[in-house]
C-alpha cells in the first residue's frame, strides 16, 4: 500500500493524521513496513527538516523489514517525533544513514527477531527515550544524542553482536547498552553530562573513542567474557567511570580526571595507558587480577589517589608528579615493574611494590612526603634523590644496582635495603638534619662521598662494602659495618661531637686515607686486619679507637692533640706507625692507650719516630697467671699485653710512658728485628729461667748500647712510687738486654739511664761472653740478674755505677754436679763436641736451644746420671721393700704336722719429691708399683716352721720438679727363705732374701733421646719378732724388725741419639758403689674377732714406724763415653724415717674333716675310719698409707689368701 501524508505547511494544527496507526506486514515475507524515500520527499516538498514526522501519534510498524530509508545523494532520511509521539517497529532496519529525532517526551522503540535489527541510523532525542531490542544482533548504530531530563532511561539490547556505534552524547540522560551473548564493535566517542551510561557485553567491547564525562556523569563498561578495547582519551569532571573486563582492557589514551573516579578491572591485562592527570580529589584504580599492565604515561596527581594493581607486572611507568596530599599505590603481587620515570612528590605519598623486579627509577624529588619502592627481586637503579622532610624507602630483596646522588633536607629519612642481595654504589650524599640508612644482606658497593650536618648515616652490609668516599660530618653520626670487609675508605672528618663507627666483624679493612676527629669520636674495628691508614689526627678532646683481631697495618702519621686514642689488635700481630706525635694545644692531656676500653685486647705496634711533647702513652695488660708460657691452642691461652717498639724517641718532661702487666716496651733496639715470635720467646725465657720468673712483668727490651735519649720523657715499668731515672723499673718489671739485636742508636750516641729498683729483674740474653760494664743500667741491691741464651757463663753485679758482667767457666754454674764433663766440652769447644754425650752437653748450653743458665745444671745432671736421676732406682727400692713386707709381716709358724700355701698381690701409688737436689731445684718422681708373691709354710716340729716365697714386682716412674721429663720402669724377681720359732705369745723369724732387677730410663731433651737399661742385684737379711696378746677383749700384735740390705748397680751405659743428625751411641757411663744400709721398724696391730656362720671375721688396724741408716742414697759416678771427665752425684733412694698406717679385714675358718681314702682324683673316696685332719683358710684385705721424712708418700692395697694343703 502507499501512504500519503498531508503537507502541514498550510495547516494551523499540523499534529497528526491519525492518533494511532499500525502497519502490520508481518504475515508477508520480504516486505518493508515503512520506506522513506528522501529524494522523493525533497522533490515533492522541497527542502524540509524531516521526511517523516509524527506528533501525538503512535505508529507501529511490523514487517520483515520494518523501516528502510532510500539511498540518497541529496542527504539522509529524517524521521521526527514530537509531542509525545511514539514510533515502534518490529523487524529489521535498513536505516544506516537515516536520522530519527524525538522531542517532547516522544519515544522510539525498535525491535527485531533473530535475524537482527540491521542498520539503525542515528538518533537525536530531547526529553525522549530510545529502546532497541534485538533477538539477534544490530548491524550498526549511528550517532546517539540524548538530552534530558528524561524520566525513562534509553536502552539498547541485543542477543547478538552490535556493530559500530557512532558518537554518543548524553545530557541529563541515561543509556544502557546490553549484549547478552555478543560483542560491541566500538563507539566513535562518548560524551556524558550529568548522565549515566552503561555497557554490558557477554563478549568484547570495542574502543569507546574519546570519552568526555562531566557534571556527575557515570560510565560503566563491562565485558563478562571478553575484553574491552578501552578509550582514546578519557576526560572526566565530577564524574565516574568503570571498565570491567573478563580478560583484558586493551588500553587508554590520555586520562584527565577532575574530581572524578575511574575504575579499570581486568583479568589478563591492561594495555598501554597514556598520560594520567588526576585533580581535585580524583581517584583512579587500575586492577589486573592475573595479567600485566602495559606502559603508563606520565602521572600527575593533585590531591588525588592513584591505585594500580597488576599481578603479572607493569611494563613501564612514566614520570610521576604528586602534590597536595595525593597518593599513588602501584602493586604487582607476582610480577615485575619496568622502568619508572622521574618522581616528584610534594606533601603526598607514593608506594610501589613488586613481587619481581623493578626497572630503573628516575630522579626522585620529595617534599614532606613519603615514598616507598619495594621489590622482591631487584631494583635496577635510581636517579638522583632529593628529599626535604618526609621519608623514602627503597627495598630490593635481591638487590639494588645503583643510586644517584642523594640530597636530604631537614627532617628527611631515607632507607635503602636488600634483605637477600646487594646494594650498588650510592652517589654523593648530602644530609642536613636527616637520616640515611643503607642495609644489604650481601655486598654493599659503598658511597661516593658523604657531607652530613646534624644527621645520621648508616651503611650496613651482610658481606663486603667495596668503597667509602670522603666523609665529612658535623654534629652527625656515621656507621659503616661490612662483616666481609671494607675495601677502601677515603678521608673521614668528624667535627663538633660527631660519632663515626667503621667496623668489619669477620673481614678486613683496606686502606683508609685519613681519620680526622675534632671534638668527636671515631671507632674503627676489623676482625681480619687493617691494610693501612694514611693519617690519624685527633684534637680538641676527641676519642679515637682503632682495633683489629689481626693486624693494625701501617699508619703513616698519627697526631694526638689534647685527645685520647686507643689501639688494640690480635696477639703477636705487630702493626706500624711511621710518625707518632702527642701534644697539648687545648685543655685535655693527650693519651695514647694501647688497649681497648675493657682492657681485654691490647696493641702491638712498632713506631719509627715518636715525638712525645705532652701526655701519656699507656701500656697495660689484664692480670695473667704467673709461670711458664702456655700453648696458644690451650683452652685458656696466654694473653700478652701492649707492645710498643720505638726506634727513635724525642719529647719533653711533660711526656710519660707507663707500662704495666706483661706489656713490652722497646727502646734503643731496631724494631725491624723484633718479630712477634722473637718477643714471645724472650718473654718465655725470662719467665722460665729467672728467679721468680713470671708472665706478669712489664718488660723493657733494649741492646747493650742502651736505650738512647728519651728527650726528657719519663718512662716507668711495673709498680713504682716515682721516677728514679729516665727509665725506672719497679716491682713486676724487667729489662731484657739482648746482644743479638741491632741497636737503633747513632754513631757515638749516648744512652740515658735505666734504673732498676730492688724488686726488678734483669735478663741478659745472648751475651757474647766478654766482661763489660753497662754504665747506663743502674740499680739497687736486690734486683735479680739472669743470663739466658748464651754460649757463655758469667756473673753480673748491679750497682749505682752500672751493671758489671764477669765471664766465668760453665763448670762454675751453681748446683752443677757434672762439672768435669762440662769443663771437657768447654775445653774442646762447643762446635767440636759432636760425639754422643759431648753433643748433648754442647746443645744444652748452645743459645740455639734456649735452655737457660738456671736450668742448665739439672738438664745436664739428669742426662749424665740418668740411671738414678729419673727416680727409677728409688722406685725399685720401694717395690722390693713392699714385696718383703707382703712376705714377712704375717705369722709364719703353723701347727705341728700342717703345711700352708699362700698367694699375695699388692699395688701402690705415691711420690718421692726429693730424689735429687740440683742447681735448678729439687727433682723427684711419681711412682706406681705393683707386685705378687707365692709361698709355703711347713711345720718342722712343734716349735719350728720353715717358709719359702718367690716374688715379682714392677714400677713405672715419671719425673716431677725442676728436671726434664724422664720416664722409667723396672721389673724385679725375688726369693726369700725363712725359719720361724714359735713361743707362747710370739714368734721369731729369720729371713734371707735375694733379688734381680732390670731397669729402664728414657729422657728427651734438646733434640736428644737418652736411654739406659741398668741392672740391680739386691740382698737382705732380716730378724722379725711378732707378738700376740689379749687385752680387754682385743688382740694386740706388736712387732719389731731389723734388716740389713745391699744393692749393686751394673750395666750403667747411657745411649745418646741426636734426632736431627742421626748420630747415636754411648754418651755416658754410670757406675755406683755397692750400697749397704740397715733398717729398723716397729709397730703394733690391734684387732677384734667375731664369727658369722662359722667364719671368723677380724677387723684390724696397724701403725708402724721405720728408720734407716747407712747408704740410703745411690752415689753414682757419671763419665763421658771415653771414661774421662767423671763426676759424682747422690740420689736419695730410702727415706731416713717413715710412718705407716693400715686398715684391714681378715676372714678365716679352721676345722677338722674326715680323712678320705681310695677313689680316683677324689671320686669314690671313703672315710678312713674315724681319722680326721685339720682344714684352714684365711683371706686378708688391707689398705695402707705411708709418709717419709723426705715428704715421700705411698698409698696402696693388698690381698693375701692362705690355706692348708
């Protein structure tokens, strides 16, 4: 059909033709319901604003193709609805270039079936609404402009895809676009003013083009299953926008928000974002739950908030400018963040955090703001950093590669950290009223330089700090801690109460250019040593401490001006100071203290030139046990005190040097020759060989030329009441004059005096054997003088005129017994004495073996008389006597007709402290002995019995006292015959005994092993009376014994094997006169008896005394191997008097049993009538203790079993 419309131009009321009109062609296929032919309209009516208009009319069109507009070259078809007109269509459209206008509460409703709505054209609505509903898709939509206010929201609904949409402009309107199953190709642009617009798509959403939101507009874009292309530019003023994609958001152009909110959420990623400008309290939030965010351009936030969270990371971030309370939070929970541009934060906050790494960070400028950049991986590097107030935290768990220059203003705090990695080089640091902390678990590359005022700077590495440039501090603190060491340090200057601490707890410090303290404190510590320090300068009451557990290295120059400096280092590691000067230019007296503040570590230093114009140098040591040196590997190693080894000293009377404890001061000797091992050995020799030698004494080391000039400086060692000369030695002080050291004195230079008080000690080491007087060494009577490490022997006398040394022969050594042997070696000369025995004596006195004159006598005597010196002969006499007692001190008579056998065993431990008394003191032995005996007693008649016993005994000995260690042993066998006469209350025993013994003694000393295996033949004759009386229910058993003994030494050769040369042979020969001596012993035992189950139980106690006379000692003659140069010495073997006590328990039983006959080996035997025979047994247990007149002691135990047979 053809519908002709009335031309209303001539009508007064051009409202409508019909109020309601329906065109329904739905029953016909391929028909068009409403066809607009724009060219025909134009031809018929001329130029008009519309081709088809509705007013106050409802038009419904139903057809396969509901609306079509002809393709026109004159312009687009226009449909205009006014005055609440309603256009409703059902079917597809071919209205691509058409335009529908609706005003005054009109409405457009377009619907289509599964075939889709087609091309719908453009729309301009004023206070009107648009509804599109397609069960299929929508091919395209032109521009959409909706101007309100509108009571009903417009909507576009499609179950399929929607093609491209032109520009959408909303003002006081609402538009909802919904795609149930499809995607939206895109929108040319979106402009919303006080409007709401939502896009909800199951699939993808194309680009929205340029988006402009204002006056409270709200834009919501959602892709339930796909991605969102984003926008070109996004501008919002007082509005909000949100983009939510199931997968990704492709990206955005520039974003400009003023008082607006933006939320972008995606799962797999957000693409590139242009510049972001946030102002007037805007908030922008970008969130990627599983993927990454691409690059973001420059961010500017003024009083606004930016939140960016991308799990898989952020490619790059442009520059950031935050101000006026703005905040930015950028996070990646599982990825990395690429490079960050320059950062400018003013009264705002910025947080950047990545589970992975962060690329380079541009320059950072901050004012009263907080910045935190954290990466679980690495941070590549940062540009220059400038903070004024506020805080900055840079944390890269795996490290931060490098930093630019750092400038911190008042109140600023900066923290650089790596919990598992390293920190790169920090550029030059300028800090004013601020704090900088850099802490790394690994290497810290260091800092280019530091200029700090009223600030705190801390550099802490878990490993090595590579380099610290020049550091200048005023009223500031600086800490540098590198456990693995610090390679190099520049000039460190601390002024006005600054505090500097430089330390390495397990590494070393490399070279330090200079340490300068002005009214400040500097502390330097290195566990593994300090390579070198160019300059140390302390003034105006400064406190400087330099410590190391190894060496202090070399210090080129040290000046202590009205300040205090402490030095300490490891044992036996000697540092060096080339130039040292102490002076006073302000109030405090300067001090150089060679120990730490706790007096638990001390310094050992050599000083080439010391200028002591004022102040004190203190050498000290912790109190250490006296006596000999202990091994450094012992559980409690010896602690040495301070060592100050001065080559050249000058100064004034205002300067003092004080040495206490076991400290060491060297004056006048070339320090280059004073190695640590040499000093330790010198102290050890002095402690070992001097009278009252001790490690507690302060020691002065010098040469025979003296100490040189002290320049008026007062030097005291030990405990003194005052100064008695240039150098004063008090109690617990010594001087070691060493002839083997090179003197540091110039040609013809005189020496100031050293005054030794009466309790001081003088050690002459390596004396050249010439008689001379050391006029510079003066002192008081009572000071001891000892010569050690010399091939010569002499005596020295100290007086106010000096120390006079007189050469003497070695044979005049006090207490020496082997004088002739020593004279023979001295006559032949030490160098020529190479034969066994001869070479031992030569090595003993040779300075290379460092025996010491005081110890020389016992060292030589113990070798020359080795057969007896080790106490093995004294131990043998004790063992033989104990064996005799085990045999004799019991009842020997048996009833007539009886025979008894017995077995005994005993053991004993004790000491014989005075076997030998020599020049170095007494020598004795520790003795262990044991023995067994087997014997029989046979009745001869009613009065007499005969006995026979065989015995064996062994001993082991170790020397004690002031003799070299000698180990000895002996084995002996003895036989004893006895006849005993019984009386009513007593018995008398006569005994004869003989013994053969084999002895061995071994000594190791001075690279020699000496060994001897002599034999001893012994005999004895004894008369013993033993009584037995009952007194008040007790049994008293007195006894008295007289005995005579002989002993003969045989085979007394002593072999000498020098270990290093292999030369061996007989070195000495020992002989001894036959010994004859007698002993008398008396005592008594008390016992009680009771029975238990037929067994007699007898507890008993015994007390006895013994005296000896005659040859109680071995008189041994010792000769060199040739039989020449013989000497004699005595070695005590039997004490003059001793007392013995014993406690014992005896168990026994006596009865009669039938006499058995017949049988075989006891089996089948039968009693022989009424005949009986006696049966008896006895078990005797005893504990003993004996003490002799020479302080000998012995404690032992024995067991004896006896029975009839």
